[in-house]
């Protein structure tokens, strides 16, 4: 996963590139122009008030030090105008200088407040990045005879983590993967996602059958809902809290995969230019809702041969809309990229999805692309 890096205060105040030099030149040129024109203007024309624009402009892109410096230069320029035209003790120029000093001090103070706010945001983003790495660990690029690419696209530009989830675990026979989507948003969704991921990582490597693993996850989610719900709160309705998920078990030695879908969108199989949804004949209820609609967890088996790709995704992909309200045509777009490797397919899909929605998703989206390289008779380890 890629994370944004943010400059600290000293870096913002430093003139480090052509863009910074150009921006600082704007208020300086403004001060120079106003000063020259004001000195040459007729006695009844006073352009000094225009100098307040210089520190105001600087405060929009620089820190308090640079803003204060530009304010001081503007005050000095106003003093030069006063001496050139009359004197520093002239009442009109005296009030202009005092007003310029006050306004420069005010905009410098607000530049300081803005800088403090940006520093706090930077710290919060750092915490979010750390939480992202702990809760939603990046999947390995190679695990057993599989090649994997994954991405998390947050709906909120300031957010690094949400209710979508994915993880992978090795067993003695192959690889198990989960992709899921917690209903809801905010910290509650993050907590539920962490709960499911923790339970999966704790149990997925065991040799229990896939239905047993799903039953364990269901029990974990249901128990947590019972423990955290408030009987007196009308908002804590168990039917409103659940996790859709798809769990895959991919053996190393056979060109197949086993799938259990708990109310999750069907994975897509890409083979020889064709796209096939891996639709199970019997979908289990989402995790947390089994008590409302009892159902067994029966895996279904699909062919997964060397060279095949399987695309896992959350509903943030297929429910993404453009400005006209048109849903993202996932299968139609994938048809043009069936020859890509996992990284290439993921890059094309992510870019095209963000283009479709105009750069801002309405819901978080998680995408995982899996390629089987070959089958093997011996166990592999992640790399």
C-alpha cells in the first residue's frame, strides 16, 4: 500500500523549489509595484491600503514566519512611501502603517493556527497509516504457487482504513484467503473489520475444513454483536450489523479452488479472454446473520488452472457511479484486460474505477487479484 507523506513545518517554510520561489515572488512584486506607483501618484491618490494584500496572499500558502516577513516588508514599504511623499508623522500615513501592522499580525496568527491544524492532521494520518498496517496488512506478492496483487481504495481522502478487509494465510496444503465488507462506516466498522481479520488470522492456518473456519468466524462476529449491543438502544439492531465475506481455499497440488460466499459479490474468473462469475448455488447469510437465517456452510469447487486469474472485490467497486448515476461496468471493462498480470490488471482497474467516479468513490473498495502460476507437489511459503 502506498501512503501519503506530509511535510512538517520547517519544510513548508523553506524555499525548496521553483514553485515556492514563484509563489513568494507574487507578494514581493505586489509590494514593489504598489510602492513605486504610490510614490509617483498624485498627492490625492493613496495606494498604501493595497499593501495589506501581500501578507494576506502569503498566508494562503506559507507558514507564519514567511507571512510575518512579508508583512514586515510591506510595513517597510509603506514607511518608504510616507517619507517619499510627506513624512512618517503624517497622520494619513501613520494610520495606514498602524492598520498594516495590525492586519499583518492577524493574518500571521491565522497562518500559525492553520499550520498547527495541518500538523495535527499529519499526526493523525501517521496514526491512520500505522493502524492500516496493523489491521489490514499488505498481502504478499507471492504466496505458494500464487501471485497476488491487492489495493484498498478509501472513499475519504483523509482516511486510510475502513470497513473493507482482506487477508491471506498459509496451510500445509495451500492458501486461504478472505475478502469482506463490514456494513456501516466509521470506527465501528473499523473495529468489526479488525475483529474478523484477527479471528481469520488466528484460525485460518489450522487444518480444520473450510466450513469449520467460516463457522468459527460466524461465532466470533455473533458473539461480539451480542456483547457490544445495548438492549435499550434502538439503533443496536442485530439485523443491521453484519459482514459479507467470501472465503477461498486454494490447494497447492490441484488446479481448483473451494469457495464459500457469505452474501458477498461473486469472484470473477479470467481465463483465455473469458470472464466467468464464480456463482455458488447456495449463498450463506452474511456473518452475524446466521441466527436470523440458519444455513450450513458448504464449499463449492471451481477449476483454477495455471494462468488463470481470480478477481475478488467488495461492493464499493460494482456500486460506484459516475455523475450520470451509471454503475461501474466491471465485467465489461475487465474484458479488455484479460491478458494482464495481477499488478497490471489491478493498476488498470483502479485507475479506470477512479476515472469513472471522477476521482472520489462513494464507498470504500478493496480489490485482490490472484494468479495461479502452476501446481506443485510440495508445500510453499510466502515470499
